[in-house]
C-alpha cells in the first residue's frame, strides 16, 4: 500500500531538512515524497539533492503560491493509494507510516486516519484538535489538523478529494483548508479514525504567548469555511456556528477575566473577531 506525501513549501530550509531526516528513518519504505516548491531562489535545491538517492522524491517547482493550491496540484501527481499533506516544519516519528498503513488494514471501513500532533514531546500535544483517547469521529467532533490527516483514495469520493484554493496560507482566507476538506469528506460519508499513538511533531504556534496576529489571521479561515457550508444550507453547520462563533470564544474570554490574564483575553477576543470577519467576508 503505497503512501504519497504531498509537501508544499515556501521560505523554509532547515525545518524542511529536519522533516526529510525523519523520512529517512521510517520503518515503512513504500512511499513517495512530492515536494511542491514555491521558492524562487533555489532555496531548497541542495537539500533535496542530498536525499534524492535515498528517497523516492519528485521535486516540482511551480510559479504560483498558496498552500491549498500547491497541495491540490500535488494530488494530481500522487501515485500512492494513501495521500497525506505534511507541513514543511513538522517531523514524523519513525513508525508513522507503518502505523498509518496498519490502521487502514486493520479497519477496512476506514477512509481517513488522523494522527496526534505533538510539540516535539512524546506527551505534550501541539496544534490542532487532539485527545488522549483513540476514537472514531464525525463532522461534529473533527480531530487533528491538515498535516496529521491520511486519506485512502479508494475509500473516499474522488470528486470531493481536493483542496479549496480560497483557504490556507497564501490564499484569500489564511487557514482551515484541512478542516474544510475533512468536513466535506465526512459529510459525504467517509469513515474517520483518530489515534494519538501515531505521533507527528510540530511546534506549538497556537498559543496566546505568541501574540494575537496569528490567531486573527488563521481564524478568518474558520469563519469562512463555516459560512461556505452555511451558504450550501447545510443544517449541521449550525453546530459550529453556535460553538465556534458564540459559546467557545465567549467562555474562553470569561475564563481569562477570572484568571486576570489580559493576554489570553486578547487572544480569545481576536479569535472571535477573526471568525466573524471570515464569516461575513466569505463570498464577497
């Protein structure tokens, strides 16, 4: 069961080198790496050349930017049955691909396997939605984040397996491309399973101590994808309207006030502002 890893990259070098090192030690070897290179300066050429004889690599240089667009382009080049979208600043535990394939074989109904995201620690979670419990999940409790999701192309609706170019870094709405895709596939009937036993490492950047700008930027994508499905008269998206646009951010702000934490209060406030900004702007 071949795995295709579609990696979009722009502006990073040593982080990409670290990810490639983690691929070199994978215990499962039947995989290919498709690098969609959006750099204009040959920034990663030497890095890719250094591992070209050790890994099955397609290094594709493109003249456009946008994370979702690049990943979507990579899907068209993928030869594997399993497709994933690693970030260029993440790293795989040595058994990630072996465990992913094992889960798909163990659970023949599965369309999607989602790994846990860890902050370069075996126990401390990083970004995305994580849990200490392995579980099947639906669109009401979506797990993981885009770089922890693995898709079996034989078990999903091929017409639904694409990235919406309006979402993600370098697009109109800077975020939520993974959740938009995941929600769409789950709505189409795909079965999904999350397990924290599959460990992907990524620095924790979703934290108020890093400031509010990142939260404001990425939360617009959340509001926009909610509006996208609301425009399609998807009644189930009402759950996320209530949860993401009212209940959760307000509760977080109230907690920050109780804890006398102004930075956390500002972070939660800009989360709410960003979501509403994306929701109101989508489709204009």
